[in-house]
């Protein structure tokens, strides 16, 4: 059986990792042995970050809605409860956008939520 050398495949694999390590600090973007664990860690962090991003956006929307609701003499939880009882289905992203760009419309929603709670 012929002898198989892995030089070509190893070179391809090293080039792939070093391409992903472009812009890393120090020798991590030039030396494979340093770059490999750094790239693996960065890929893992990117995967986790994509999950965390969804949570962080929701937190931000809720904080904005809460601030706007309190400006209308309501808490966030009472606003959401009132909207549900009034049968108004609107997601938090759109409520947050309304709070920023359409304060009058948001105030109208607050009034409807207050009426539904009474």
C-alpha cells in the first residue's frame, strides 16, 4: 500500500483556521497553534452571542415600554395586562417603537389599557 502524506490536507486546514483568525491580537493571527484555540473559542462565543442577542433586545424593549408607560402613570405589567384584557395584540418590539416614535399613539394605547383594567 502506498504511503499517504497529509501535508496538503493539513495545509488547507491550517489556512482555513488562519483565515478565520484574521485580525486577532498578537501571534494568534499568524501561528496556527495559537490561532486554533482562539478561533474555536470565538466561534463558540459567536454561537452563544446569537442566542443572547434575542434576550437582550427583549430586555431593552421592555425597559423602553416601562419608561414610556410610567410617563403615562402606569407600570409595565399593568400596561401589558390591560392590553391583553382589551384584546389588543401587539408585540413588545412594536410597542417600543411606538413609545419612541409615536408617543400620542402610545398614550392612546395606555388609555385603552387603563379602561380595560377598570
